[in-house]
C-alpha cells in the first residue's frame, strides 16, 4: 500500500503538533476497504452477466483462480500470507494455492454444518449493478463475509505498517527544515546504498553519519529500546517514549526526542547542538508559521521527486 501524500502530510503535522494521528490512518483503512469491497462485488456481478451460475464451484473457479495474485487468492479463501508463511515457511504461489484450496474446503464444511444446525437462520446478499441483480444464498454469503473480514484485517495491518515506514523520512526532513539545517547535513543521497534501510541519517560537519531511528508508538503500545540499541542508532525520535525507555536510551548514549506536545519538536535543537550540526533557533511566536512553511517545502519537494 502506498500512503497518499495528503495523508502522509497530515500524519506528520499531527505528530509534530501533539495531536492523535490515528484518525487519518483509520480513514485510509476505511477508504481502501470500501474500494476493495466494491471491486470484490463487481467480480461477482460480472460473472452473472457472463451467465455463470453463482455456486461454490464458481467461487472456487473464479475467486481461487491461479491467474489471480497470490495475496488475493489467500484473502478470498479466508487466509492471509503471514499465516501461510508461518505454517509453511514460504509464500510461493503454488503453496499459497494449495493452502487456499485446503482452507476453503474446510471453510465450506464449517459453513454447511452451521447451516444444518441453524435451519431457521437465513442470510442473503443481493447485489445490483448495471440493472443486473445477483443473489448469494446463506452459504455463499457467509464465505463472502469471511473473505471480506480477512481482507479488512490485511488492509488494516498494511496501513499501519505503511504509515510507520512512509512518514519516517518526511518527519525527520521536516524537523531539519524547521530548524533551518543546511541540506548537506541531512541529504540522504549522500548515504551509502548499504545503509539505505535505516530510517534516516544526520550528517555531521566531519562527514560522520548519525543513524536515526523513528517510531510512531502511540499510547498503549509501548516498545523497548531494543530497536535503536540493536541498530546502533545515535538519535531516537518517537511520539511516545516511556520513562524506562528514556533511561535506557540515555544510558546507551542515544539522543532522543519525544513528540507528545504541540511544540516538542523544538527539542530537536538540543540534539543538533550535541551533534555539532548547524541550525537556527525558531523565533518565539513564529512556531506555527514556520511549521506550515516547513511542511509545504518538504512535501512539495517530495512530490516533485516522485514525479
């Protein structure tokens, strides 16, 4: 999943102003899922237009087809790739197909048993598209509902992971621009290709590369200092850092910035000073104006480079 620029900017702005960024991600999940549902149901209607009978054989033939991407095959069968990876230690397409068909057969048995036990129970989904109506019986409806539940879980997991990874660099760039750090001290093109997996690097006046670790942890989701310690980070930036974690970081000589309040980003100046990186103090009363200009500059530049 690719995070839209407007969403990435909103998340960065919310983090830097001490606001909850999660509503932006939840909205993205809702949008992605509803688009998925529409496309999913369109495939069902298209089959009816082609005069195909909507049966379990149809579902197996069209929704578990080897021609589909393996991610889609797994989801349609009520699985996700991580589950297959954990059980089979691979997600090769043939393995995914085998597991999808096996799981689908078990799912059909469960659905059939439920229907027999609840003879008075009835669910029917009716879809209409281009004046063509398609009705799914209770068994087909339950299978579709299960597949959509798995799809939403996959989209949700992907969105949170994507948000974390794709806002790390623009967040750090914005912190640098806010403090008017000359570009050469955070120009990621100067970072060796072997180290590009790192979230971000600050560059000292002597050319030394300072590894930066960025984590959007959120309240109620504490994380240990293992990641910055294991990766030999020099700077750790997060929206929430526990007191224990702060102590661990300080003991290890890792500089940290916690972005919980509206102007906590100004702590970054102390980090820059300790690293000997040139910067300028933000004039009092100009914080909001400087933040907007910095966000405009960072995301305009990122938008241009993407094109």
